[in-house]
């Protein structure tokens, strides 16, 4: 299968009942500036492009939001508990991007989309959410070309810094994506 446009990309997601259920579940929390992002999207695309009939396992479902009025990590854990009650057996990971700059030792993010733009790989810098009518909204600060063309490369934010590039290279080793998706073209 080929994915040649954002419309085909979004149609693929919208036809996946499990992914839509995940998005509806997160939407029910009514979080400010929320997105489900990263591997949740990337893996679906790569699985499809590799012809897999079944979803490859996800280590977590990354849910991000931006609330600069409550930066307490305990709030994130409470949201994970709520999501686990709604959908048990889903590996939820909830992060408030308004506080993650403390964790990452960088200047504050301006929004969730700003945070996504600074993810390590362009193919992972993706977010999805639902609008009021449950239509999919995609954010892809670096576009979708790399993910649909099976290219793995660092975002400019990571390329500009030696320490961040070390993190990118370490992720390539630990994620070992090529053993799952053999057609990937990885930039080291």
C-alpha cells in the first residue's frame, strides 16, 4: 500500500477502530491542547507500508497536553489513572508539555505542537486529535513525507546540538526499528 497524501494518511487512521477509540477516550478528558502522538501514529503507518495484517506492539501511547496553570507531575499520574479506568490494558503515558522543559533541560515549550516539533525524529514528530465533530486533526511540524517514505532522520532541533544527537543515535540503537520494519532508511 502507498500513502501519498495527508488525506490518505488520515483515512487510514479513521478506518482503524482501535485508534479512533483511543482518540475518543483521550478527548473525553477535555485536556487543553491535547494530542496523541509519536509511535501511536508512526507505527500504524510503518505497519501498513510493510503489509502487516496485525498491529506491532506499542510500548506506550503518548498523550500530551499543555497546561501552564498546573505543572504538577501528580496531575499527569492522575490522568493516567483515569485513562486506565476507561481503557485498561493500554500502556498510557501522559505528559504536560508545559513542564517537560524542566525534565529535558531546555527552554520552555510554547505549546504542544512546539514540543512535537522538537521530538527526536521527523517520522515521530506527529500528533493526532479530534475536533468537536470527531474529525481527525493532524499536526506534522516536519510534514509526513519522511514517515510515509520510511525515512528516519533527526529533526533540525536535534541536528543542531551534539548532546541531542547523541540521544537520537542512542534511540536508533535501543528502538532497533529496522528489525521490525526492514525497509526503513535510517540516517545516522
